[in-house]
C-alpha cells in the first residue's frame, strides 16, 4: 500500500518535520537537531527502500488528488530521480548529524529556525527532483532557493550581503526559467514533462523552442553555478556558517544539475537541442572554461572554504561537460560524478568545519605539521577526499573522471579530454599543498614545534563519524563502481 | 509591419519592462534599487504569462449559458492566470527575504551602497 504513495511521502515528510520542529523547539530547543536528523533519516530510509525495490519496475507516477495528468500535478519516481533522491537525502542525514556542535557554537539562539528552514530546503530539493510538472518545478526551485538564502545569511559578518547578492542573481535566474516555461506553454499548451516530451518532435526547429531552451539553460545555469553565472558561489559558501555550507555545497548545485539533465536530455532530447544552434557544444565549452577557471582560482585561495567553493565550480563543470557530450559514457560519468562529488565535498566541508571548530579558522597558510598529531582522523579523511578529488584509483573520483574521459574520446573531442587531464593536475596542486603542510615539517619555520607532547585533540564523535563514513564511502564507491554503473545504465534517456 | 507592431503591443511592453528590470539589477549601485529592478523583472514575466491567456472577443472564464463552453474561443484561458497567482506569491516571499537581508546588511555596514560595502569587506 505504501509503495504507491512513496514519492509523495519522501518529499512531504520534510514538510511535516518543518512544522513539527518549531512546535517542539518552543518547548526545548535541544530537540530541534535530533528531530531534523530523524526527518532526514526517515526520508533517506524511504528513498533507500524505493531505490532497492522499485528501480527496475516501470516508473512510479503519483497523481496528486488523483487528477490525471496533464490536468493534475504528478510526481515521477523513475531510475534517475530515485538515484538523486537517495544521494541527497543520505548526504543531508549525515550532515545534519554532524551539524549539532557547530550550530550550538555559531548561532545558539537560532536553532529552531535553522533546523526548520533546513527541512524546507530539503522539501524544495526533493520536490525539484520528483516533480513531473515544469511550473511545479519552478515553485519547488523557489522554495529551495529562499531557504538557501536564509541558511547562507546565518554566518559571518558579510553573510547577509553575500546572501543578498545570491538572491538577486538567483531570482533573476528563476525568473528567466519561468519565462522559458512560458514560451513552451505557448506552443504546447501543457506543463507536464512527459506530455510535453511526446509533443516535442512536432516543434523541431521552432524559434519559440530555441528561445525557451536558451532561457531555461541560463536560468538553471545560475542555480548550478555554470561558468559565467558562478559569481554568487564563492562568497556564499565562504561566509555562511560551516553547517550551512556543508549542507548546501554538496547537494544544492547537484539538484540544479539534475534539472539540467531532465531539461536537456529528457525533455528536449539531444537532436532537437542541437538542431539550429549547437547548444550542447556551447554548454560543454562553458563547462570546460569553468573547470579551468575554478581550478586556477582555487590554487590562489588561502582560505580553505573559499578554495573548496572554487573547486565546486570546477567539479560542476565536469558534470555539465558529461551531460553536454550526450553519449553513454559521458552520461555515466556525469551521474557517477554527481554521487562522487556530493560525497567528497560533504567530507571536505566537514573537515573545514571541524578545523574551524577546534582552531577557530581554516586559513591554509597557518596549517602546520602539528595538525597531523592533533587531528589524525580529520586529516586522514581530508587526505582520502583530496586524493579522490584529484582522481587516483581505487578512490571514487578516478572512476567518474575515467568515464568522462572515455566519453570525450568517443565524441572525438580532444579539447575536452585535455581540459579534464590538465584540471586533474591543477587539482593535485591545490590539494597537495595542504597535505604537504600537514604531513611534512617546514624546515624554514622560525620556531620548530616539537612533535612530542602533542596528543590527539579530535572533535566529538558526532562530528567525527559522519566525516569518516564519507571517507570510507569513497573507497566503497570506488570498489563497487561497476554495480553503480550497472544501475546508471538503466536510466539512459531515449535517443542516447 | 504596422500590424506586427500594434498587434503585439502587450509583448513589446513586456520586453521594455524586462529591459528596465535587468538594467536596474545590473547598473544600480544601491541595493534597494537593485531589489526594485528585480521586482520589475518579475512583474514583466508575470504580465507576459497573463497576456498568454487573453483572446480577442472572449469573456471571463465563468460559465455563462449565453456562451457555450463547447467553443473554447468564447472564454479566456484561466490557467496562466492561476499559475501567476502562485508566481506573485513567490515574488512577494522573495521580496520579504530580500528586505530582511537588507536590514541585516544595513545593521552591520551602516550603508546600502554596494561599492562602500565591498570596500569595507576588503
């Protein structure tokens, strides 16, 4: 019985918890974090259940109020959305476990509001992934965006200003998306994605479709920080509270990339997309520039969170490049990289949060070899995630880059292949400089801190375990990548 | 040509509004003026959608025995209008969050000029 309602339950569970948390939070504010974790845990459990048992069936379509589409709104639970839902809910669950000490330290009076908004954020993300209706997607996009602005604004002194700049550019993006949907509605008369996909071939080459594609890609591109529209990201992630950036950085941009996949490969299809203007090639070129730009800017940063933010821009570029290749290897690489990058970035942002918790800063120039003794597990997790980011086997990051590289070779696109290889070297530059500082003594230092007498001064287990689980997960994803790729192979859009 | 200009007058007005909104967002230095530009941009898209639903010689979508519902040309398309009610609500919520952020920014920097705030952050 529960199966047929699964798609709605996963998303609406968050809405229920967004209301329950303030009710209990008024009574006892320390209940907020366990309740939020419980909410994310229930949804993650349901996503896992759905993923294991319904993946190979026909897509589960949930009609709200039993109104049949195209009149009613529907949630579509197919292979692709089941995969993304599982990834984002599982990440959110672990990040919420991790967030308690940071939240108590950085904003003790705002716990109730913070965790309630977190649940609304997850509702928005889940809704964006599940919905089968373009206008409904806009509404969920705005729910997620408004929650993101609120979460980013909690933080350092400059946080509200950076959140405001994100609000201006993000809302402009959302509005352009809405305008694009308007163009599509004018010619098709429907908003349902499945319905519209069936009609699309009739409108091949129609100028309204071309305009709509461009408007929607630009609008979603703002949300996923595609190269020229990335300006909001570094400031937002740097100044936000560590718990917010650890939550938003791994999943926020991934959901937007998922919408890009839905629109580009499923709704329009690659043939229609490239009929008049080679849109997919332009998108791929922008992604390539973004990869190099993000990596080079990351090398220049001294603040760890800012470095990770620039690294996010470059990693998002990989995913978008995989989509733009529009061949099976590129698609596998893009989806595998969504999973890998979510786990790696969550792990790295947790490391920076742990360091901020203990040291009060995450300034790379102040790192030294004492960290190796003081924070052995944090630094080990950092090393694993960093090496995975660079792409050394058998860690997860290697396999997604491998498939992306195969995709570029299959598309005979040597430019993109060289971008992937050069960027891996640049990744090594900005991650290995931290490893060098932490694991090797600096012979030029004025006063040598002796190794003796340094004892382990790790953060609490509630912060340590989620991070370690992600680091171990990178090994597991790497080892079992064949199984994951087999799952992804079931999700290919038509015509790929 | 003349028909093309006059027949699409609502779209021309929407385009002008869109450009005014984008101009405000990009070129104005005062953060409140940027917010106003954002509102104008949203309004232009809402008006575009609303004009999608209109037809020449059609009436409001309330069933009237004098105009049979079998002929769709008798009634306006109500769907874009109802969708835009939602979009307007979204816009109002965005505006509320924007003003809350502006108040927090002003309390910390005592100014709403973008250049001055960036100077203080440096």
